[in-house]
């Protein structure tokens, strides 16, 4: 049965292509949503970019037919902009929630006009969904790009092989992978011997063609004074130092070492192996807790609090290694010009070639924002995304709809990408307990 989907403003701002995600049903946009979109389009943020894209898309669609009558969509659906309403919920109107109230009004009128067609309000606003339910309306979250944590690809599996193949891997040889084992490209494998009395396990990786297992080299020498402390960190370093992999996603709770490993590998590739022109580190600027307001000073002073975690990581690496590429202080590293730290707001419009690029805290980004970042990548650049979907500060995404999960899910079958989930906290015993208990 076909349905009428009434979209809230936050759905369009989250994904400007959302109008195409409802199959052959009717998508209805209340006129109040258009007015709210107009308020955001002047922003220089990603939200403003999305608002402008929504406006351009709707303007292109109206060229063929009036939006109030309904315009056919490429997926077989129908799009309408609704301008009417009824007064049944007028008493619920509030100064700060008038647009939400009018969305409810539109949904009630459509339900009354078309009783044989179910009406569904689609919103990422929990309170609006609750109000809709109280009025007897069906309401849903926008979930076309949602990837639940329980379904998220972990990037690693366990596999039992004959003893001779395990020994071959231990000696540095590749072994064929059976076609029925169903692995993803660059998936990491803990290989166990089929015979329980055999030698201990071996770490391996599925090659990009899914036809062979490749032994993971010994990473105990470490990079920049950092040595892996568990098998997941061995896997992560192998992916981070693999020049053939152009996109690596590293997931882990606080203290698992995801940012430290990514930055250490980037410095090693830039300063020691000299495979890239420089290391570019970026992260979103979302405060934890209440925002303290505007920060004084120029660009560098304003960015200092947001980028301080990266500086802390670099200082830790200097303390561990003594010197990095012949430089023994953080100031010398900055002066070398080989390390660049930028907020994500400055990434749009750039074309970044021949760089090792680390983007931290990606769980706070929307899928479209992550797409914007990756599409900035030029030839010869490697991108590393780190994130913890359990620790989100952005009020507009959650553990299932954030951009990090979206990228992991979309790229898991690509031969130039790899993903690894770090499980054990190594920062300190207290940090590990806090991550597990709080």
C-alpha cells in the first residue's frame, strides 16, 4: 500500500537527497519546512550547503510541473509541497514550535483528505515524533542511511586452517583462501590451526581480490616510538602503513589508541618513508557540555582549544621517540611545514593531493559531511578516519546515523579500503574502567 510521507526540516538538512529515498510513495513537504530551509541557506556551514542544495533541487523539479499539484520523481514517487492546514491543533501552537505544529496540522489534514492512504511523519526530532504519536499520527526517524552498531562491520574475523597453511603464514608466505569463506577485501583474520594441539595463532589479512591470505608483518618495532599492545593495534598499524589502501577507518572507544596510532603512522610515512608531502590532521569543532561562546583572537587562537588534543598526541610521540624526523620539539615540527592542522570548515573546496590525511572524531559528522571530506582527496592522498560511535557530541546524529558508520558500511567491499575496530583500552587502567562502566 502506498503511503504519504511528510518530511520535517531536519530530514532535508541531514540528507538533501532524502526525497528520493521513499520508493514510489508520495513525499509531502509542508510550506513551513520551505520557510525554515530559507532561514538556513545563508549559513556558511554544511547545514547551509545542504539547505542551498535542497532549494536548487526543488527549483529544478518545479520546472516540469507545479509542486503543489505534485511532481513525478525519478524513483517513481511523487513530490508535493503542501500549503494548507486545519485548525484542530491550533491550541498546541507555541512561539518556538510553530513550524512543528504546522507540520502536524498538515499531516492531520492529509489524513482527513486521504483516509485510505497511511500518513507518516518523518523527523529526526524525537519530541515531534512523540507529539505526532499523541495525536494518533504515525511517526518515524529517517533511517535510509542508518547503520546500527550491532550490524556494523568490525573488520576482523577468526578462521581455522590446516596446520601446514598456518605454518606457511608464520613463515611469511601467502595461502589461498577458499571461495566459500566469504571474506571482505582487506579484512583482518586471526588464524587458528584446526588441530587444537598445533602452534599458536597467526595474524593475517585478506588480499584485495579475496583470493589469498597475506601474513601481517611483525609490528613490534613500532612507529615513532609507539608499539602495538594487542592484535587489533597490529591490524590497525598494518592498514595505516599500507600504501595500497587509500581509505582506512579506525573505530574504538576512548583510550584504545585510534588517534595516536593514526597520527604516529602518518608521521612515519611523511618524515621517515617520505611517501607523502605532509600530514594533514582535522577534526570537527563540537564542544563537550555547554559551549563557552566565542573565543578571542585570530584563527590560530580560536582553533587552539579544538586542536589541542592533536598537539597532546604529538607531544606524547615526541616523548616516546625522542625525535621525529630529526626534530625534537613540537615547535620544530610546526616550523617544518610538514604538519598541518585545520578545522573541517576549511576543507570544503580544497583539492588535497599527496598528503596523509587524518580526520578525528568522525562520529560527530553526518554522512554528507563525510562525503564532502572524502571527495576533497586528490591523487596520492591517503585518508584515515577515526571515530567512536558510542561518544557523540553532535545533537543531530546518533550512534546509527552518523557519517562514520555510513562510510564503514559503504566501503567494506572496496579493495582500496580497510576497517578495524580497536577493543581494548590502553591509555590507563582508570580510563579503561571509565569507558566500560560509565
